[in-house]
C-alpha cells in the first residue's frame, strides 16, 4: 500500500511540513529550554492528553465545538508550571505583529497559543529565579529564532529532560508519502519509562527506523519480558512527561486533527515503555497547515496519516535520546554510554 512506502523528508524534521517553522531557546545554567512551533499562517490544531499529571494551557479552546478554529503557535517548554509562562512571551511577540484571533477592527488581536510543559526542575540546574522565572524571555527568544533548522538532543524544550535513567532531549522526524503528503513530529522526551529494551542499546522504536537515523542497530535486540522495561526511572521518581507536536500539510478540520492527535499518541507507546503513567503528563498536539486537500475517501486518507504520525513520533523520540549529550560541565548517562 502507498502508505507503507513513505520516506523521510529532506531535513527529517517537522519543518519538512510546508508552512511550518520551529524556534528554540535554552538556558544551560538553569538546564531548561523552550521549543516553539510557528505556522506561517493560522493553523488548525487539536490535542490529545494521556498522561496522569499534565500541565497545559489553552487546550480546552481546541475542542471542535469551540469558537477558536485555528492557532498562531504551539509551545513546548521545560520548567513545570513555571514553563507555562513561555507562552506569554510568544503571545506578546505575535500580538505586537498583529497576529491572532480578532473579530472587531481597532481592538488588539488575541494570539491563540496552546502550550504544554515537562518537569525538569529537579535536574540540578540553577533554579534560584525568585519571582522572575526565565520562561517568558525564553519563549520570546525561541519564536524570534524560528526557522527551518532545529537542533536535536540537548536543545530547546528537551535541554533538562531525562528519558528514564538516560539523558533525554528534543527529537524530530518526518515522512513524505508517494502521493505528496508530509507528516512531521517534534518531541521533548522526559519519560518515566525507558526508550530502550532491557540489556542493551536497542530502541523500542527500532522497527520504525529509517536508515541509521538513531544508530541503525535494527530490532534484533528487542525483548520485553513482563515488568522488565529497561532503564526506566525509579518508582519514587515522579518527575516526568513527554510532550510533542505532530503536523501535516493535509487540510484537516478540527475534528480530523483531533483524530490525528489520538492516533499519533500510539507513537509514544511504540517508543517508551511504560508510558501514560499516573505521574507522566504526556500531551500530543496535532497541527494542519492545510496546504494540500485531503483526498478521498477522506476517512481512509486520515487513517493513513494518523498511522504515519505515530511512526514519525516514535522515530522522533528515539532521535531525541540518540542525539542527547550531558549538560556542559556535568556527567549524566547518555544512550551512547550504554554497552554495545
């Protein structure tokens, strides 16, 4: 089937989706950062929340029955509850440029910027910010830096992340179908569960790897005995959350975008074991830039795109951990430190 012959886009990043840019900013002293997904024009958006401890902003406004039918940006941030302020910086930047939702001339537009955060405030960085957390400034810096390239690993929202007991990070990947649709994903991997199988370096996402994008080890090392997850965090370590955004150039309605987000969540289940725990805050946004009509029969095409989004997100998770490095001047176990 055509859906099974998709290949990676030119950059193998979410920015392969026409009409999208991504910006990142980080503070290595604090060990945190922000990633902003910026559509060229207002984009249809939906969300699916599976974790038991989410931290979000503006997600209720994304329901298909609400007034808002498009967003101006999506923010993924470290910082736990403090990180939600990153969206303030993004809103201010957009509003100053006349971008946002508006009904009446002469009244400032209201940028719609949904956001999600991950917990990285216990990683040893300098969190003595008092009444002035850095996230508003980081959000503004990230959107000002928006472009077609983005760094993977210890960058953006994944700077402070840990994936199980391994250094986590920011990952991204893309696929393009033979009939021209593009699907991409960007993710901050800060999971409680493990991204690799027990006893080695094989990523749970190995069956979905394209080329050697995260090591090219293949799936021969996959083994998943009950209650043996690989290097997951300790039971008492409840400081987690994987946050992501998938995107496509297919023109979707808000309800169709919601289905894309639901299906894309399975990418986390393919790449992290276990996932969606009571102390994870796993959130996946779905964006449609609407550059290509959704060919008929629409439900079948949407199903193809949803399956592809799950695969792309699984690959992005592995790429984020594969590229992760320690914070400057410190040591933390990374994927490359595992025995071959």
